[in-house]
C-alpha cells in the first residue's frame, strides 16, 4: 500500500513538557529551601500523575487523529495517532467513508483561510486528517475516496497542494 497522507505525531513534545514541569518544580522547591525529602516525594508523585495523564490523553482524547493513510487504489488503511503504544488500524473501502466535513484554520486579515482538518467517519468511528503540517498529502489519491467533497475543498481552499510523497 502507498502512503497517501501522513501526519506523524511528534511523540517527544509531551514528554519534554513533562520534564520541563518537573525541572521547574524541583528548581522552585530548591530555590525556596523546601525540605529535600518533600521535594523528591512531590516530583516523583507529579511524575506518576503526568505519565498517567499523557497515557490517557493520547489514548482517549486523540481517538480519531490519523497518523497515516495508505491505499492500494481500492482499499484504504488509516493508522491513528497515539503518544504511548501503537494506534488503531482501520481498513475501509471508499464507500464506507461518510459524513465528510472540512474546517478552516485561522487566517490573516484579508487572506484566504487554509484547510485545517478534514473529518469523516468509517463504520461510526470518527477520523480526522490534520492538514496543518502534514508530511505527505497526495491530493489525487485522497480525491479518489470522495471526489465531490475534495473538488469542493480544492475550490474553497485554493492553496491546497500535494506535499511530499
């Protein structure tokens, strides 16, 4: 199967944020002469809470964010994004994708808006293609899934173009 859309999750971002939070707590506690045993307990407890929060946010909040979409011309396979572990694989035919919607991102005053996300559902499972900064976006292959929707999207978002591939 050929990858026709790819928006890999930068998995390091939430972990760097967690490390910065922990370093800030450690530094602040030491700067204010807080008992070192309390500081260690606080940082270890906060580390546990942050790991659990990252796990559940990546697992339940991002349920439909598509990391990659591949096709052999007849069938499609979407792999969802997740921070810890592997995402779900959802195989479908073009006729199974329903409820297509596009959302514009913010634009400068007087400028045409750019396409931000494309949402659709496969067998009741919502999926989201994020066009903010994809690594690969093959518009011809994506158009084959729903020609009428993507023809309208290309008309509404004239700066939509192929990326990578």
